């Protein structure tokens, strides 16, 4: 089977979507399928000056060929430099989508490929529309890989700017009306694309159930259990510290997106409450996102111990995992996030690291069932503070079993490959 994959994020970038599709591409090719990718050059979370972008041909939408880590052919499209602000990200995604469309229309190599299935990965949201247009032009069915809890996340759009400080208030007010119009258009377009798709892939079983009931078409859950860095020695370091007895400090690591859906200020307030109970919380946040600057300001305001660092590659986290007594998996209390499972959950379980889960829904069920840590409700800093105080005073509770690690390995080696290949076979038979 020939599969055309459309994505705005690809290797050698090192985010979750990129690592997910490096893994899935390998699974598809190992099963005998041929994969052709249309994606922009690496630019996500990279500082690219406008002059360098123009010199590098980013303005030009014509596709040029590249080779991926699994030997897959990649047709690189035009793009617009990304940024942290919501406005810049919208411009980046919209521009890149248009460049992909122009490239798909003008490049004869894609047409000669004659795909059996077109697949669009979301995020970015405009890629879903690109998949629809490409499928029409190439006369092939299309499927959507829906990595987040869309379209339900649109219902939380009024909260997206909370906790950010990247744009002046006047700029946010000026953008409010066009932003609302864009959101309405995006929600309508995504719903239309999903209803017309031949199938949908999700990363959580709860979201798959919702979509299968609502849309009556082939669906599959392929979790983000892609291979990640594993540091067995980090667990041994933590175990040596986990001795019963009174203690007055706890090391808490968060390594992931510092974004709108996380609202990590909740953890800063919890650290302040724990200090009031006589337990010092050392926080270390490693990542990128819209709330990076706001978190630095909030930590100073609350007077908490926060080491805030920019994103590191997964294989560079060894010392951070060894340092941590517990690691945060943190989402806010949006209803749509109950069907989301942060990929970091799987990496922490694979490394045997105790999880302080501030979350509800499917992730809560996973952490509790596999005894991978402790769970408190989102947006309740006192509950989180009480948990950390309890863990600091009884560090033996930080020990976790290997249930989580074994479950992740089983999902990666058995469940996910079978679900992915069976899904494409269903779509092929129906198409």
C-alpha cells in the first residue's frame, strides 16, 4: 500500500509529533507499505531570522526532496518561521498549509506516487484541510491522525490566553474579534473534514470511543508509546533515597510543554502551600511553551524555588530523572482534557519514576491502575501540596512497581502496531 503522509512536524525536529511519526513510519515500512511525506524543513521551536528564512527559500512553496531517518522520501514544502505567541503560531500553521497545497498541486512527483491513502496529522489543525484537498486531487481516501482532544478543545478557547504574558494586552484585544472568527471557521472546517474522512486515529481510547460513536467509521487508538530514552540507573538513585523517616524537602521535575493546557502556576501555588507546612519543594521545569515567561514571573511573586530551563533532548534528561523524587504530569481542569493522555506519562512509567499526576480522566485511570504514582484533582493546589508533604515525610511511597514499564512495552511492541496496521487495512477495504 502507498501512503502519503502530510505533516507540519517531521524529523530532525525532536518533538512528540516528530518522534511519533518516525516510529509509525518505521512500523508501516516494516509491514511492506511505502511512505511518502510532505512536510516543511525543520523550523519548529527554532529561531530563524526573517532574512535567513528568505535566503533559504522558505517563501517558495515548490517541493524539494529529502530523506528521512527510516529511508522514507520527504518532499519539503515552504513554511513561515514559528514563534511562541498564539498569533505567530497561527500564521506559521496557515502559511505552511498553503505552501503544502501549492506544492502538492504543482509537483508532479506526488501525483506519480499515486497513494492508496492520504494521511494528515493534527496538530497542526490546517493539515486536516490539506489532507482533504490532497485526497480530492489524488482521488484517494484520507484519514486523520488526531493527536489531541480536538474538536472538543475548541470549547475551551476562552481559556487559552490564561497564564500567558507573551503579548501586550492591547494586542490581545485587537486580535480578539478576528481570532474568534478564525476559531469558528477552524472548528467548522475540522468537523467537516472529520466527518468526511475514511477513518480517524487517536492517541487515547476514551477519545476513540467518542468519535467512533459520533461518526461511525474506522477508528484506532495508537498511543504515544514511541521509543523514548530509558535510564535504569536513575531508578536506583531514587530508591537509595526512599528511606522512611522525617524529611523536609522534595525534588519535583516537570519536563514537557509549558503551555496553556498545563497551567503550571497551580504547581507553584502548591509549592508555596507545602512550604507553609514546613516542607521545602524544589521545582525544576524543563520545556518550552506560551507560559515560559509567565511562570518565571509567578515563581518570583510566590517566592518558590523554581529552576526553569529551556527544552532538552530526551536523551539529555538522565541527570534530571536521577535528581527527581517525583515527576509532574499536569493538565488543567478543562472537560476536553479528560480524554487526553500526555505522552510524558509513558516515558515516566518506562523509567520507573513516581508520578504526581494532576489530572482527570483516562490518564488518572492509567496511573491508578498501574500503580505508577499518586493522583490529585486539577486546579486544586492545596491537594497537590498535601500530597507532596505526605511524600516528603514518607518517601517510601515514592517507590513504584514495574507494572507501568511492562504495560508501556506491551503497548509499544504489540498493541499499537496491530491497531495501526489493522486500521489501514480496514480503510483500504472500505475505500
